[in-house]
């Protein structure tokens, strides 16, 4: 018996999906023809059984309402069919009234049922109009976003070549200048050209972030990946570079894009810290189903509360640091994080430093291993650079 019930439910589900997929006008119109035959049979029942006219009368109107629910017809066919239903049901009941089988008050049910049907039509049309407007707005937003992405990519591509050429000539010119003032001026030019190049490269990455081929995923062991990044960054700035907690966890990520994001976070940390400040990088995997957190923490100047909500916006550089930023580094971090299915968070207080968390989806079906012993990490770090310290 349960098997029969399941089979019957499957058949009913298939029939329901078929009926729901019908649209107006439907040729050959089996649903329309079935409703017309059903309504004609009920009209005959009204004439044949005058004492029971209420039941077939309501069957006609209920089935008409259900049919409209499947159809949501255009206004003209709706009014035509409504007029036919009103005329035929009123004529059938009128005949019963003329024969004395029903009181004349029964005729008032026709306009009442028509009014209720029109109220339902009005709500259905409102819903349909709202859905169409929402779809049009969504399509327009998607078109604008696609146009914006194409513009960013095209502009970045077009800027890279002239910037590279100008930078090469400026570097050659810098070698031949002997005046101190000229040397200062050419260094300003080189600095601005390098900044323009970083802007073009980051715009290219941000513009491509939502494309289907943006990421090339591979297993990335975040503990060794983090130490490798810190080895590269330690000689670039006089900071107290530290390793925090480094859980041994491997995620599916694009190594190059993830490296760009972490580089942008470290560049931001260097720009907002001074000599002797701490910059600490950690990897924390809490457990099953929870995101893996790559944390960049510093003891620099921090971010004012009114700027926190805007730090990931493009071209929002609330610096004040010694080096001017592009205003795109943190926007790039967010683009890369979201492309991986994660996000980026910030917690900061003025004068107390900042903490950025790059969240990555947890590896499916695996659990993070406990952190390696501190002595092993210290030995590995010391091999790369004796001044790289690990703090709990």
C-alpha cells in the first residue's frame, strides 16, 4: 500500500508540474477544452437539477478561478471569458427562476462571484507586474555590473602598456641624472608611475573577480603558505614581524590570488604602522563547518570608527600613513575573498591597531590538525630568517 501511495504521489506531481507549465494560449488547449467541457456539464446540471443549482454553479466559478491561477491571462482574454461565464451562469439560473424553481435573489450571486474573481485578478496582475519590474531591474543591474567590469578590465589593460613604457624610460633617465634636485624629481615620477601601475593591476583583478575563470583552485597548505609570505615581507619594512597561531589546514584556493589578497593586507599594515610596531599573521581553523581565518593584526594607528564601514570600498584610502595608498588594496582583498566563497572582516580602534580576518570556506570532510609545536615552527622560521619571531 505505501508503494502504491508513493507511485500515485509521483503521478500527481508530474501532472501538477505539467499543468503548471501550461501558458495562454495553449495549443491544442487540452486544459481549456477540459474546463469548457466541465463547465458545460455543470450548466446542464443547473438546468436538470433546479433544486441543486448552487453546487454546479460554484463548481463553475471555482474551476474558472483555478484555471486563471494556472494561466494569469492577459486582460482582454480574461474579460472575454469572464463575460461568457457570467452570461451562461446567469442565463441558467434565470431559467430556473423563470420556472419558479429558485427565488430571484439567486441571480445576485453572479455579480458577487464576478466581483470576487476580479479582486483576485487585480491582486494577481499586481504581483505579475511587480515580478516583471523586479526582473527588469535585476537584468539592468546585471547589465550595468557587466559593463562596469568590462570597463575596468579594458581600462586596466590599456593603462598597463603606456605606464610600463613610461616607467622604463623614467628608470633609464634616473641613471643619467646627477643633480640632486633632478634625482629627487625623477624619484617622484617613478613613485607615481609605480602607483599607477599598482592601480591598473588591482583594477584588473577586481574587474575579473566575478568572472567564471577568475580562480584556479588547488590545495593550499595555509601554515607553510603564511610563513612563505612573511619571509618575503620581513626585509621590506622595519617592523616586528611575528607568527601567531598557525593551524595545519589545507584549503582549496587560488594560490596566486590569495597571495595578492594577503600582500594587500600586509601592505596596508605596513602603511599604517611605524618602526617597531608589531605585524602578526595567524591561521586559525576552529573546526567542522566553520571558516578558516587568516588574520593580519598590527599595533599601528588604527582606523577611526566612522571609516570602518567604508574601508573595503574602492578608492577609499583613509591613510595618514607615511606612504600614500591606491585605495584599492582592501577592495581587492574583499573581491578575492568573496570569489573564494568567503569574506573579510575588520576590527580596529584608533591608537590600538587593527585586525583583519580573511575568511575562507572550511575544507569539506576534513578537520584541521592541531598546530605544530612552537619549537618546530621557531626552528623553521629561524632557518629562513633569524629575526622572524613567533608569539603566542
